[in-house]
């Protein structure tokens, strides 16, 4: 039987997931969607041949008859809604994985998974081959993730106010950040969630290699892209 999906967040990623389900590329049934920006939800609905129910608030996603809620919204959405989704005994797939770097959030959700016998899935997302990284973790001493983005995509990131840098002043390829994955996710909460996935895996590696691993996240910016 096809899994019933509730979608939280109807932006770029949520739309692609919904379209893939609608076309049959993902064998599932999209039954409910929600976005706090009603226009985004309506725009997605208009693109779909098989119309899901547009619910009026995020709680109605998981209180309905869905098997899994797919979060493609924001770290805030994870912090605000993930626990009630698990309490409603629904599995959860999280795209905004950076939210889990907050240890109190991680602990609460981990305990809820155990208590309600539910799972949280963290897809490899933008890092193809994360499974390969996991499988060679015993051999790894460090992993460097280099991310290249248009500065426009980074506008509003906490990094710029903390470091007092004007994003518009970046006019050529510039390395603006090098540091630990955890710090990168904190400073660029909407931009570098993949670093959080590496961080989660580093925890696995550290358990084996007793702290000799370091993660560098380098971000290069091409303003002309
Ligand atoms: N895991 C990965 O590899 C990976 C890769 C890229 C992006 N992401 C993350 O996935 C998330 C979605 O990315 P996107 O590119 O689709 O973003 P987007 O801005 O295009 O779409 C997000 C949508 O969610 C809605 N939204 C935001 N907060 C909400 C909330 N609290 N409740 C309800 N709706 C809410 C917004 O209105 C928007 O329509 C982001 O957090 C992004 O950082 C993860």
C-alpha cells in the first residue's frame, strides 16, 4: 500500500517532492499539505493533478491519517512542530537538519522517537554519497565540505550581522567562512544544512577515533552566478 505523506513547507524542495509524488516518480500518496504562507500552498496545489487537502494549521498534518510528515520548511518549523508530529505517532523526514544541532532539540526528539516508536529520517539531501562517507568512516581523519553560493542566496544569514559584513560588498569569488560544521549551521541556518548531516556523521566517527577528526566547512561565493 502506498505511504500517505503530509508535507510541511511548500517552497522549492517541498514543490519538487510534491511534483515527484504527483507524477508517480515517488511511489506514495500526497494527502495533506501546509505552509504558513498560504500563497505558497495554493501555488503548489495549482500545480498538482492529484490534489491533496490543504490544512489550516501544521497540527492537522499529523493528526490526520498520514504515515509520515515530510518537513521542507525551516529549522523553526522543526523546533515548533516535530515533537507533536512524533506524539501523533507519525514518522518524520527532516530536511532542515540544522535544527538537530541544538542538543536540547535533538535529545527531546530522540526520546520521543523511542517513546512513540517512530522514526526520523535524515535524507542525504545535497550530499550525494553520504552513505559512502559512512561506510569509510573508520578510515577518515577529516572531511571538508566546500559550498559555493550566490551571495543573494545568503542574504539575511546571521553570519553577516555577527561579523559585520555587508553581503552586497562581495563582488568576487571570496572565501567568507572556514570553520566547524556546527558553527556554519548556526551562522547560515537556511543555507548549509548539509553540514549538519556531516556533523551527525562526525559524531559516529568521533566515537571510533577519539576526537582526532576535524570538519572544515569552506564557502566560496560567486556573485556572478
Ligand atoms: N538537507 C539538505 O540537504 C537541504 C538542502 C537544501 C535545503 N535544505 C533546507 O530545507 C528547508 C526548505 O528549503 P527550501 O529551499 O524548500 O526553502 P524555501 O524557502 O523555498 O521553502 C520553505 C517553505 O516553507 C515555508 N515555511 C517556513 N517556515 C515554516 C513554518 N514554520 N511553518 C510552515 N511553513 C513554513 C515557507 O513559507 C516556504 O514556502 C530549508 O530549511 C533549507 O535550509 C536542506
